[in-house]
C-alpha cells in the first residue's frame, strides 16, 4: 500500500516521503524555494551557477569522488534550476538512501568554490549559453519571457549571460547560499522503497544544524506583454504566441490545462488538425501552459516557412475566437480531459515524479494535493469554463516572439501581436531583440 507522510523538523525543514512497496529503488532530493526570479540584477544567472558549482568539490570530496561515490552504489546524482526552485536529486537502490542524502548534504553545506573550479565551470556555462544561442526553441522562449515580463528577474534567461557569469566570484556564491538556502525554504522528498522514520533521522542528522532566519519574499510578477524578434537566420521561422494564464494556485489553472490540451495539446487538437492536417501550414504546432505562485502563461509554438507565419497565426486567432464564442464540443472536452488524466497518472507511476511533485506542492501550496483531488479538478472543467477561459484570453494583451524570418521578423511579430491584442491596449511595444 502506498503511504505518504510528512514531518517538519524543529528548524523548519520539511521531510516528505511516499512509500511505493513494489519498487526496489528510491528517488530523493532536496528542493529549495529559490530560482532565477530571486536574483538581483547583479546576480543574473547565479542560481544556475551555484547549482553547477555544488558538484565541483567540497571540504571532504573532490568532484571525482562525488561522481565515483554515487556511481559505486549504482546511483545517479543531478540537479536543475528553474524560475522559483532549485533541485538536487538522486536515484539509488533500496538501502542506499543514506549515501545519496549524505552526498547531497555535503555539496549543499560544504562546497569549497575553489577559484580554479570557478574559472573552469564559468567557461562550461558560457558554452552552455552559446549552445542555447544556436537553438531556435531556446531563443524564442527566452525572447517571449523577456517581452512578457520586461525589466524583471522572472523575464530573464535562467542561465544568465556570458558577461554576468564571467563576473561571479566565490563570495557571491557563498552569500547567495546563506541568503536563500534556509531550512524553511527547503523540502527533502523521497519516494519508492523508503521508510519515513529512517529518512527523517538521516535528514535530522545532516541538516538539523541549519538555523532559521528571516527571508525576504520575492516581488510579484508584473505581466506586460508586447513583441520581440531576432533577425538571426534559421532554416525555418518560429513563432511563439503567449497569453497570461492563471497561477498554479488559482483553481482556474486546471481549466487552463484542459484548454491547452484541446487547443494544441495533441494530434486531435484544434490547432494540429486545422493548421497541420487541413492546411499544411507547418509540421509541428503545440500549446503549453505553465504557472508559478503568482503568474502563468499559455503559449502556442510553431515552426514554418517565413511566408506562412502570419497566415498560421491568423488561424490560431480564428480558433481562439471560435472557442470563445461557442466553446468546445463534448467530444473535444472528453478527449482533452482523458489525455490530461492519463498523463498525470502515468507520470505518477514514477518515483522521481512523485518525489518532485510532493516537494513542489509543499513549496507552492504548503500541503500535499491528493491525486484524487487533481482528477476531480480536471473532471469539473466543463464546456462553459473553457468558453469563458478562451474569452478571457482574447481580452488580454499577447506576447509574441518571431525568429528565423531575417529582417522581416520584427514586422511579422508586430502584425501577429496585433491579431491577439485588444484594441486600445498599451502592450503593443517592442520589448526586446536578440
């Protein structure tokens, strides 16, 4: 029987476990409520840099020793940085949880940040930034984010820039760690062949010495919208149309997810059928939705020939209007909800997904959200909610990014944005280029 438990240590660290008795492995990690949106202007890219440097050596272990120790028990160790969270996680065989936890604690509490390691890793990250500059998908999403939230940390690329990464020193990493890696901002989460009491004891021994301290809350995101473009040449033009959407704490977030599914989430979706299958305007088109605690976005992405960008965007606008006017059919709604439920339930068969979901729920909502509750929220979405949601999107200023059309990209972005921006809006301004 699957059991989920939660313990909060005296210093505020939360320890969450889910026992999955049929598994012989454990997925676990430490999730911290800090990401790129918490960075000051002079710290741009520091969250990601710190995540990299955590693996480069501690007072007890070299980078090689860290790698060899986790792999000697057949495990793997990794990390990731997002807008509002940074995660350090591992997967190991049953019985080796203490090995993984001790390694994670060591890299978080005892990293050396040696100058030679800093200098080497900054070059690695600068190469990572260069790789994103060669990837149209990365470029266009960064452009849209910066245009949607101009002048804000949440609108900047998570990796930072080559210049900002080049400025960081050991003292910057140490002060950022002390400022943000606080026990009340941390969740240790584990799923699989785990025993809650054992995990709690290990966490208490490793992290119990951390002390609580006041932490500043992040500023509220301010969506603005507009358009951005890049003249950088690619084989195809890419267009990305973004619209403000509910935060992950808003009950309407579930409506947004169902809407995204029926609008552009699969081969039976409206956009795929109308734009690819019936009109042949592109090979791939999809919609996606994301949300953090105070904001969210729905985005439609497609790649096509430069001369087809505006025609394709016009069909997207047409389909959005149709849903706002008439709502979806019953069959569309049922398919979208079935896809969403299947994706959720399939993902939750993974211990790593369960560990991550528990941590994210605790950091965002302060509680576990039962799978049955998630399913009920999806089931409660009806045609009228979808129609109203589509109507709300039409009433909000869009964010549009275009790349791959050369010098025409800016003009195309302007005209596409006009298709989705209400008359009289002041959001029809160019917010960036790359």
